[in-house]
C-alpha cells in the first residue's frame, strides 16, 4: 500500500512540475512573441496530455504493477484537485467540455501507467 502511495505522489509531483514549467514557458512566449489565444488553447491541451501521460509513466515506474490502475488514480487525483480548486476557490462548476478534457487526461494517465510498468519490467 505504501509503495502505491509513493508512486501516486511521484506521479502527482511530475504532473505539477510539468504544468508549472509549461505555464512559465507559455507566459514568456505570450509576453515576448506574437503567440495568439487560439494557439495557446491548443498548446495547453497538448501540454496537459503530455503532463498526465508523464505522471502516469512516473507512477507506473515507481510502483511496477497495475499500471492502468496507478495511472488512473494519478490522473483522477490531479483532476479532483483541479475540480476542487475550481469549485471552492473560483466558485465555478465543471462544464461538459472540461469533462471531456479530463476524460482524455484520465486515459492519458492510464496509458502512461501501463507504459511505466512495462518499461520497468523490461529493464528488470
């Protein structure tokens, strides 16, 4: 149990770190280039998918078993954090479009978890 929770923490930290780095880079690009809002929207979606995939990979590497479940829990935990922040902090509820995005993020995390477990098993 402790091993799985450690994997989840690694996955959440990976997602959070990638999101913060991407936010800094995108804000600098927005400030110093002619990057438009439509490009920014597409970029954030792709970066978020990559972050959730990477978080699943890190969690799967750390646990070494049940990659789909660890990836799902990693993505679900981070999506729950985003929902709680949005609902409690900003007084906004989830829209249908956000539900679709977060479903894709859950899928990316599951795939990442499966990749992470298989990479670890291959290297062992």
